[in-house]
């Protein structure tokens, strides 16, 4: 019975990840194929390289070079990131390649904002950044420099957006050799900055946590309810009211931000007069939250 519940929960979680990756790739596809490519505005990573190859005398279709380059990178990353990440990334790459081909066919005559390249750069970057952020939050990615960022983020708690920003500056700059237009290169930098900002906003908003300090005479009942749903642990702290001189029990709870409303609701049902303090926390690591990102050094050989 327990095994069945675990499998059902795992299937639901995996299905949710794939659904989010699909949405993420569609978002990226819109930003890249509708706003950036038609306006000769490049972006970073493999899409940036693919854009440059399409604008060059080689005229290689962006979707073709994108797929081939990512296939090579995924073979390299397979050992480091594992099958789970790579399978979802392969799925993301395939979805984006197919979506890009279909979108470019159906929007061949559409040229939005051709006389407003700055707005095209901003809108394209928002769609692309949101797509990358959603993909990374669901253990997948669009491939390319996202794979490099995921490798670094696996061992170090570094901003994903900044990693991608550093990796992509050279690609943006190299577009000048094909476009011969510094203005388009500058628009590429705008795309890069906004994309990085959107990635951080999406990823951080989905991982954001809060902490509660709850003082109530019914702390046991509140703690039991929080344990059962939303399945968060509680720590009881012995406290002393300075003004009242009364010994009290205080609950310390860490939870995801999206669970805040449920916690407040159950506190209000049990003890409306409870004293509650809620605050945001930068990061929570451990069971039920994020994993520690530390590099384990090999022990030095004893001489």
C-alpha cells in the first residue's frame, strides 16, 4: 500500500516536471523565434551560436544547429549530471527543436516590432528567461550553457543567471562579425541581462521559504496539524514572557512560501489569539528543502 502511494506521488511529481518543461520550452520558443531571430537580435548559449550560424554565409537553420550542438554537450554532461537531468534536458531540447520548426513555418510572414528592436529585445528576453527559469526549476533545461550552469549549481550555491551571463558574453560579442552592427550587439547585451534577471526571479520565487515563530497555549494541537498537513516539522522552544513573567512554549516552523496561507488558516482555526511571527529566509537546506551544495575534497594521502 505504501509502495503504491510512493509510486503514485513519484509519477505525479515527474508528470508535473515534464508539463512544466513543455511550458518552459514553448515560452523560450516564442521569445527566440518570434521576437529575436526575425529582428537579428542574438542571445546567449547554443541559441546564440545557432542564430549566428543562420545569419552567416553558411545559412544553417537555427533549429538544426541547435539540436546537433546540444546532442554533443549532452553526451559530455551525461556522466556529471546523471540520467535524470539528461533525460529531461533531452526532452526539453526535442520539444524546443520541434516547436521552433513549427513556429517558424507558421510565422514566416510575421515580423513583429521590426521598427522597434529595443522592445523586441525586451519581450524576447522575458519569454526566454522565464522559459529557462521554469525549465531549471523542473530539473530540466534548454541545454547549452544551461547545462554548464546546472553543473556549477550542483556543487556551488551560485546564481544561475550570473553563471549563464558570464558564459554568454563572448557569444553575444561575436555576433558583430556576422551582423556588422554594434547596435544589434548592444541589444544582445540587453537580452542577456534581462534573461539572467528573469531566470533568477523565476528560480528564486519557486524555492523561496519562510519561517514561523508561533506562541500559543494550544501549541501541541497546532504542531500536530502542521505535521500532518502541510507535512512540516515543528520545533518546540521553551520561552519566558518578560512582561507577563509566564513560561510559554513557542513553535519554530520552516515551510515553503506557498504553504503560508495553509499554516495561517489552521492556526486561526485552532487558536485565533495566537501570536505569530513570519519572516522570509534566504535559504533552507535539509530534508524537504534544498540539498547542501558543497564540494567534498578528497582526503590527502598520508606520507
